[in-house]
C-alpha cells in the first residue's frame, strides 16, 4: 500500500512538472527578446494573456520595454494580482489588476495598435511610485458595457410606464421585479440614469426632466424587451425613440477605471483609444508631468452603445508639473472630459500649537494622501474660501482612511480652529489643453481648479452642461484651487447647456461662496476669455463670481435655433462681485441685443462691443450655481 502511494506521488510530481513545462514552453513560444525589448506575439489559441503579463512583470520588476504584435489580446481577472486600491473620486476596494506596475524606473509599452479586451471586474493598468512611463498604440475594450442601455419603444406619460428594447450588448436578469445588468463576474441594479438622443448621439434636450430616482419595477415582455413602471410622478417618462441609459447606483458604479496613476512622474500616453471603462478612463493622483497626445475616450465604430466610459474621460487630483492634453477626442462619456483640481480636507481636531488632525469630507476622498513632509499647506475658511495662513509640513501620518495627523514647521495662528479647510499648494499643476474635441458627453467639458498657469487653446466643446467651469468648493465636492492665470482662447463652443435643471454658462466661474460672504474677497484671479466662437441656443455665455482680473474680449457669439431656449431670462454676461473687469471687442449676432449684467463689482470697463445693449442691467442669475 505504501509502495502504491509512493508510485502515485511520483507520477503526480512528474505530471505537474510536465504541465508546468508545457505552460512555460507555451509562454516562451509566444514571447521573445530583442535587446532590452520583450516582444509578445499574438496567438489566437491563447485565451487569457494575464498570466503571461504577470510572469513578465515579476521577472522584470524595475525596468521593462514591452511590444505587442498587432492583434487581439484577452485578459481575465482570475489570475490577475489583487490589490486594495484607494482612488480619488472613484470607489475604494480590492481590485484585480492586469498590469500592476509599482516602483518602476522605466515602463514602456507599445501595443502595435492592438485591441486589448478586458473581461469582468478588473483594472487594466495601475502605475504606482513609478517614473518614465510610456504607453502607446493601444485600443482598450471591455467584453460587456458598464452601462445598461435600451431604445424606448413604448411610452405612456399618464401611467408612467415605458418599454425598452435592450441593447444587444447588454446581459441582464430580473429578480423580484428588479432588473440587474451584468458582465463576466459582476452585476448591478439600476441607479443613476440619463436619456440620450439616438440621432444626435448626445444627451436628450432638457434631459433633466427625465432623470429618475425611484427604484423601477421591471417586467420582461419577451426576451430583450422590458417594461418599466414606478416612475416619479413629477418626471416625464422617456419618449419613444430615445435611449434609456443607466450606470447603476451611486457608490457602486466607479470601481474599474481603465488607467490609474498614483505617485508617479514623467508619464506619456500616445495614440490610445479607450472604448469603455467602469469608472474614469484615466485617473491620476499626485503625479508629476503628464503628456497625453491623441489619448481618446470615445465609442468604437463597431459599437451600438451610446456610452463608452461611465465617468470622466480624464481626471487629475493634486498633480504638479505640466499636464498636457493635445489632439485628444473625448466623447460619449458620462462625466467631464477633464477635471484638474486639488483637495480640501477639514481640520477635525487641534492637537498642539503646530499639530492638528484633518478628515476627508467626501467619501471618495477617503484614503487620499493629502500631504507629505516639505509640502506647503494653505488654510482657508469654508464660508468665503478666504486664505488665512500658509505653512510647511513637518510630518504627516495617515491614521486610517478617515483621519490624518499633520505637524507644521510653523506654529498655527490662534484663529485656526476646527471647520477650517486645508489644501496642498505644492501639488498644483500647470495645464495646456490644445486642439482637443469634447462632445456628446454628460456633464461639462472641462473643470479647472489650479493656481498654476493654464492655457485652453483651439479646442472644440459641445457638452451637455458648462464649457469651462472654474469652481472652488469646501462644502460639497471639496475640490480646491483658485485659478491665478487662466487663458481660454481660440476655442469653438457649440450648443452647450442642453441638460436643463440649472443654467450652464459657456464660461462658468462659480466658487461655492454663500451670498452673505462674498464681499471684500476675490477667490479667483486673472482669467482671459478671448477670441472664442460661441454658437448657442441659450443666452448664458459668461457667469463670473469673485474674480479679480477678468477679460472678456474679441469673442464672436451667434444665437442658433438648434433648440428652444431653456433659460431665456438670463443675461449673456453676468458679472458678480468682481474687480478689474474688461469687456471689449465682443460681437453678438442674435434676434435681439445682448445684455451685460453687473452687480457689486469694481473697476469695470466696457467698450467697442457689437450687438450689445449700450447700458448694463442688474439681472443676476437667480438660480445661482451650487454644485
């Protein structure tokens, strides 16, 4: 009996060695080295390239040059490395990562214009504590979309019932009258939704009138045909021919960004197409110097979807150096083309004359590294965003995802108490955005909140909401950064603000400052809006609050008839609590003269404008932007 056991054990060992040998031979037959470059060959018989990538990264832990033969490569989560990730403005948690690159001195990847197809719940790329990163010539797909979509084929606004034909790419199931859409190894209930225009491939006109927060009851009429009921009585049901889009509940629908960059530098992304992502297509945190050229987030020509990325195309949190976006296309994502900002955290406890605790106030900031030794912090009051004190960090320690202890080199002023917010001014980026196109997406074109030099030049914008939003907010999203040098020149803006709900300006400068806290302080400085072409159906062009140094010059504004005006009572230019304002050389072409509304502003010069009323008015935006 013992002899038989020994024979069986030896046979088992030999079989395992043979299997391992075959596996290694299979891998070795599909990769080769040329000097320092590793070539990965395309083999349609390989169903999952994940283990090959895992082994290559293990064998080359510091420097690597990868090149792929042109082809299609599939990646699955089962054999991927798992890491706990903390990602700003996304959802934290354990994630499978296909290319987990940490502590690399150089990482170069040339995809050879290949298609990378990712299956299920995973993050394709994560770079952490790395430098000299180059990715190029890759097309990123997922096997299943992270949105549920269907064309409305019946609609009854009286009964609040509508029926859709489900997009052929979606898988779903219904449990207890609730619909779940699903992928390879995940499923989500319905949650955040929007209506899209099938013909124009962009959000439906006044789409906010259809937004739905109730849990809808689902009934399968036949395979692929679903009837929904339980719509809010105050909302219109989606009209026949529109596309109903849902990305799942808030807090569950930002788990799988395509590219996550953190604490890394010298990053170049070129000739990349991201056709899907289960969160942001790209999110960068505390990174230094990023260049994106022909980095596109859009729909594949093969797709019958309305949505590719389910959140922002790109997002940069507390980055520094120069962020360059050039020759990029950002289309059909469910949030902004880019958002570049810092982070406010709030003092929760004073622990000594130069020591205090801070806490993140938005749950999607939990775990973010707010400061390190040597960083400069600015302290502001949350009510008026007024700067109180700037100092240097001596030590910073993260206790957990919701608490940080910071010690400053300098003693704190006596008036620094709890409910004061802090931001890191060392990690602020300069920005160049040039020759890019943004269209057919939900939300804004771009958001800018950084104190360094920003140039927005020769781009095309046609989003659902504002064109360029400049905010600053220590009470809602807690995104920091007063602008001090912003130039927006030579751009074309076409029919933005179609979403309804609240008015959206082409240039929207709206720091979140309550009305009783606005006097005697200017949050933003030196904004130039020059030589842009605006084709718009709604009147609102510039909304500016709390700016010292605002130039609105040489812009051509043409009223279109593409849509009916939603907020016809607003003035074209709305200037509030500003100083050193120049409005000159602008030309408005419309059915009636344009208006300039000015309140509580000092040193305002208005000259040589065409198509404007000769007298200013007092017509401040009564809706006021709060988020």
